[in-house]
C-alpha cells in the first residue's frame, strides 16, 4: 500500500518570505517616518492620497527588493547540501537589508533640504569618497553605528545559533523545481513592477499613481531613485561660475518689465504685474520628430518638393527663422517645449530623476484655468516614458500608438507609428473638446529612422540612401499636417486655434559641426485669424515656448522657464539660445556661437565681426549655472504661494 509521505516544512521558504515581508515593512516604516518628519510637505494630501502612496509605494519598494535580494533568495533556495553555503546566503541577505536601510536613513536626512529623494547626488558623490567618508563619520555617524550593530547581531546569530542544513530528497524534486520557478517569477515581475509588455517601472511612472509632486515623493523611496539615476553612469562636470551672479544675470535677461518675481527663493518664478483673464484660444502643439530646416524649401531655399503644406504654413504664420533646439534627443525637446527646462549635464534626464524637482506645469495650469488638455505620441506609450511625464505635467489624458487605429493601408510597419493616424487621433480629441478650449500635443514619429514606407504616392525619391528615405517620410508627414488643418477648418475649431509646429531636434542636413546647423529647427506659430503673418529673425529657443503660450493664454498664475516670450521683440539683440551638445554646453546668438566644457571655450563661430566671445561666455555660464543650481536645489518653482 502506498503511503503518502508527510509534507516537509522547509525553513528556506519561510525565511525567504520573511525577508521579503521584512524588507517591505522596513520601506513602509521609513515612508511613515518621511511623512511624519516632513509633514509640512505632505499636509496638502488627503487621507486617500496618503493611503494610496503607501499602497502604490510597495510597487517601487518591491522593484528594488526583487532586483537586489531576489537573486540571493534564488541562490538560497537551491538544493545545496552545505551549512556554510546556507549561512553565506543568509548573511548576504542581511547585508543587503542593512545597506538598503542605510540608503533610507540617508534619504531621510537629505529630503528636508530639497524636498525630494536622493537622485543624481548618488552619481556625483560616487566619485568623491572623501566627502562620503566625511559625511558618514559626522552627520550620519549615529545611524551608521546602529546599522553596523544590527548587522553584527545578525552575524552572531547566523554564526552561533543558525544550524540549518539542507538534505536533498529526490521525493521532493518536483517541489524544489516549483520553488525555483516561483523565485524567478518574483524577480522578473517584481523588477518590472507590472504585468504589461512595456519597460520595467521607472521614476516617471510614479505619476500613473500620484496626482501631485508631494504624492509622488511619498510614493517613491530613496533606494529606488538612487538606483534609477545611478545606473545611468557617472557624471562629473561642474562649473565654478558664482551661482548668485549667474542667477542675477539670468533674471536681467529673461524677466520682462511687465513681470515681477514673487518669491526671491525661486528667482525665475514670475507673473504679470497686472491681473488678466484667460483668453478664448485653443493650442495645438505638433512636435515634429527630427525635422531639419534644410529639407523645408521655404526655410532653406532648396527645391526638394516634399514640404508644400509646411511651406504655406511658413508663409502664413509667424515664422522664426533663427530657432534652435535645446539638445539632440527627443527628451530634450519634450522638456524644452512643454516645461521650459534644459537638461543640463550633471543632472539626470527627464524620466530618470529630474521630474522629482518641482516645475511649472503649463498643461496643469491651463487645466486649472478651464482648458481641456491631452497628449498623444505616435510611438508606444512607454517610449521615453513621455505619457507618464505628460501626466506629471498635468495633462488630463495621454495616449500612445496602442490607442490609435491604423487608418491607411500602409506598405510597411513603422516602429514609431504613423503621423496621419496620430494627427487624426489628436483632431478627434480636439473635436470632443469643442465645448471648451483645449491644449493638445501630438508627437509625430514617421521621420525617425529607420524610415518606413507609407504609401506609394509618397515615394517621391526612388533611392535607398538615408537622405532619400527621410525625404519620402517627410513628404508623408507634410501631407498629414495638411489633413490636420483641413479637418480643423471643416470642424470649426481652426479660427481660434494657435498651432505650434516645432521640431524636437534636427536630424540630417549638411554635414557640419556648426552649432547653427546642428541645433537649428523649424518653429512656426500658425494662426492666420489670430496672429499676423510675419518673419521673426532674432534668436529664439524651445525654452521660449512656455512663456509664449503662457502669455497667449492670458494666464495669471506664477510660472517659471529658462526662456522669454518669443513674440516680445524688446531687446531682441540680447536674445540667445542655450544648447546642450553632449557633455558640452553652447550658446547661439545672432552674431556668433560658442561651445564650452564648463572650464574653457571649446569652439567659437563668428557670424559678425563685432561678436564678443567673452560676453557670450559670461551669458552661457550664467544660464548653465542658474539652471543647474535651481534644478539641483529644487528652487526652480513652487506651488506654495
């Protein structure tokens, strides 16, 4: 007769579960301490938001627990017959818990100074062990001693008392395999933070669960933010330019006579001197993926013949012939156009920590003033985490490629989506909102390499070079814009809409390292019924768009941006474009341009004989230092008036 063997109780499983639950409890306790010790930061949160922060925070807590402790738990549960092996795994898990606790303690100490978790600081101090050791044995000495004492107790317990020894029994082989599979699932799903097919959870994803910076700060933890930023690599590029002087210089450059700084602790935060009311205007921003003026005939004098629609827009709109991108990646354009913030070297990217800083959120301000707001990108929702970042900026609805229907019988698959589908999707969102004004943004993607063939009628160039394939994609993109405008006219929302056509960064064009070539972009405000057509030749930047839309909308709340109204022609000769060229920074003016590595001028370009490179260097270092200081210290903007 077969007698079923009694189920064996495996201490490894119990200890593994206890370690995970203990780690989650530790993170929750530190989150509670963060709330209690910094209650003034979180007093605007409702009870429901606080509970939600603790509940959703476990998603981010579990991500780092699975990442670091998960593999050790997997090793611990292997059927290895060795007391030393088992003890080593237990000690390693204990060490990991102690190190995490150390990070959380450091985060508690750090948070009150800048009202955010440790982020880029972990990258910067990793190259300065002198500072680290000095800090450990001064301000962090007591927590350090307590953590070391705790680890010592665990070590004594494991070495002297812990006697567990595993003996493999073939009868339980199936159960052993099941445990290992469960461990691997815990690691994979824990790190990912969700069951979907997108990227693993990141800092920007917190805004899927938090509706404000305060709620986001309570949801996140210092271990998660430090890891997310630290894994991006070392950055050690610093400027010795005096911060106070830089901020004073930038205030003179950017703050208009009709504006006033309302809080000197936030020196770029200003608002109109006189009260005003919101205007009956819609805004439709089209972020043009990788457009270079070289391929637009009306901007270059070429005759490629692939931008007939945009050429008419240039003629009938406010065309800025001297417009420049902030950087050479899409995320730079996103941050510049929608936030008015440059991604300066030495600070984390948007989506990897910079969003922990408080910004003026133009979509959020317009939502509060009565506008409906939406964001759509033709690429997948998790591309650059832009949908999550748009939600952080206060956009009410955000969409990606997954939300759009394919409207035409395309020849090949476009990895970054189809512009016509995206613009028609945006037009549909605008139509739905006709009973109220709207601020909509559509980020196109067909002009991102590799270029997909769309329809045969857009195969204007038969070659297979990058240039020919780009021009064919551009031909289709231009037609798509025409269809957007046609639909706006047919549906009755064209006349009171300001269309903002701006590239996220320039792609292709002449093979020249000139800053003028590398960063120049198309930028047109198109609203024939609202803005008189004209050509503006002074220098403007993506950073100037937020102040421009702010004034066109007639907003009255405080705002902050490293730019000024593009339509304000006062002191036009003093305008300049700040750009980020890899680890270098640059300044573009009407008379010349310079590149700088924060120590010395790397290159100089003269357009006019009276170009003053020394004056340009002073301006560049002022803009860079002011942006770096205010962003790092979280004094860029505050909602508290």
